[in-house]
């Protein structure tokens, strides 16, 4: 995490929010497993954030709470974000009350959707978040003005409609950034699969449009990536934050690699 003069200590929600809003480059990791112990170890590696997937991941609310607590333990350099299950005040509020430094809101199709997501994150009169920071009050806020400064809201661009309206979405007051969901976006562009190379040109053009719209609005632009090399490529292209995904897939890949190495000389079945 790069230092910006006048920002709070690295690793805090306030520092992360300041860096994200300043469009400083940030790198995060994506977790889908309800495994606070492994999530804690990942949070100590040097990532700027660890995102918990409560939409497609295998994590219920108790797991989100435990993993956010694990991310915040001694030695962590990361803050915890949550990809909530829906653009709805209830899961958004619960994720923030549990201590998330921000939320990633899926399936944002237009400015109205983006406005609703922002409203769910902010307390009145700026929004509709209900006050009850059960855990977050220990470290984020707890006063509404402080919570507004220290938490971020990110809108996912992953549908054809969202892409068509990306400029007005980025212009939504209070939105801190947009986040590309590449699998859904590629399918939305006509891909037969989430990695279909047949729509590569259309997909790359869409990414240019997203990051250009974000830059014009002065907000952060992020994207999901399968590995660190892909994340580095997207940051070099102009995205301001990039996520490396994910624990379950990487666990399988590493285990498969060790198995292949162990059987390489035919000395084991």
C-alpha cells in the first residue's frame, strides 16, 4: 500500500479509503472459503485488501464476521471488503456492521442502482443505513461522519446494461469506484463461456470504456483477475486496483502441481 501524505496509518480502513479515492494502485486477494485461519494468513502477506465473497462464495454471515475479525488481527496489512449478495440495504448494512471497510455491490445496471448502493452505505441524511455498528464501531467510525470517510462502496460492472450506462454510474455522487466482473461481462458481451476468446476484442474494448469512465469521474477502477500476472497487466493498463482470485482455485492448483511433481518420474501411482 503506497503512502499518501496526511493519511492515517497503513492497514486501517481510513488509510485504505484515502488511497482508493486518490486512485493509488492497490492489490487485493479474493476469498470464497469459510476459513478464517487461512484468510488470516493471507491477510498477513502484504495485500492491501482481502475481499470476502458473500454472493458466490461459500461464506455465510457468521463466516464473514469471523473472517473480518481474522483479517484485522495482529500482523495484517490488509482491510476486509465484502462482495455482498445483492444490492439491498440489509446485507450491505450487516457487512459494514461486522467491520467491512467497504462493500462490492453486484449487478449494478444504471445510476439508480448505484445511487441505491451508496445510500445503503451512508447514514442519514446522506443515505439510509441503519445505525448499529456492532463490531465496526470498535475500529471504523463509530460516528456517522467518520464512518462515511472510512468506508467505501464499489459498484460492479458486469452486465450489458451496466456497461452501456457506465459513464452515468461512475458519475453517481458518493460512489468510490467501479469493479469489473470479467466472467459475467464476457458472457454479457456474447461469450459462450466466461473465458471465451471469441469476444476478446469486445471485452478489451469494454475494459477501456470502464476505466476511461472512472478516470473521467475521478473514481477508482478495479478488476477481478485469476493470478498476479494478470493483475499486474491490468494495473499497467490503467486500472487502479486489482484483485487476485481466489483461495479455493489456488489451493486446487497448488495441490495438483505438487501431485504432478511427486509422480513426475513414475515412482508413484
